[in-house]
């Protein structure tokens, strides 16, 4: 059963430089902007594309149908306006585990903020919300991965207390 994002209140509303940032559940119609945000860097540009949306639609439907996975977007509403564009996104997944005495943990992925709004506190608001939601759901650990080349991202995540404690490995299939 899919959720109806239109019927849900914002997950977070915060004042940021020049307007209001509203975090909410993503809607299927947000996918083009989400893909653009994911593609807006040198690594994402080679992985993402608008030529075939079927894989994105299938992934959205799977995420939206599972309460252990959230695809979140943030709207920036300029001062004096009622609405604004999607300018940020991330996915938050909740995973049960046997290790750590059967602890749940959360995984943050695909964190993006539109380039022209970076440094205004939007990423900070998103991370604080994700960490708080992870606590609320009883997680004992929040994890994320970021590419080794993203020094600024490393500093950003470290400011929340994240530590580069493990060496991640990936196998493209």
C-alpha cells in the first residue's frame, strides 16, 4: 500500500537564508528533479540519466510501498511565497540486524542539495531530521557512505559526529 504524500504534513519546516525549507515525503512527480539533483556532480552525471525513467519509477514504487524506506525531498519556499521548488533529496532506510544484539540501524543515501543553495543550512536540517528520525525509530546506529574524493562532504558529516571507521567496498553488477 503506497502512502499519499499529499495527505501528509511536512516532516520538517525550518527558516533558512531567504525563505523556508520544508522536508516532505517524495511524490512520483518529484522524480525528474530528484534525478537532476543526483546527476548534478561529476560522479552522478555518469550514473544518472533522463533517457529511461522506468527504472526510477520501479524503484520509487518499491521504496514508497515499504515503511522501512523513505525517499525525502526538500522544498525551498522563498519569503512571501506559498510554494517553492524541490531543492534537496535523500533516502533513509531502516535495517534490522542480528549483530549489535539485534539492533536496528539506518542508512542515509543519495544526499543532495541544489548547488545554488549549499551553505544555507539545508543539508544541516536534513541530517538533523534523519538522525532524529533514526533515534525515534529505535536505531542504535546511523551509517552512510560518501566517496573518498568528497573531502567537503567528509567534513560536513564529521560535524555531526560521523566517523570514517570502516573501509567500504562495492562490486558493480
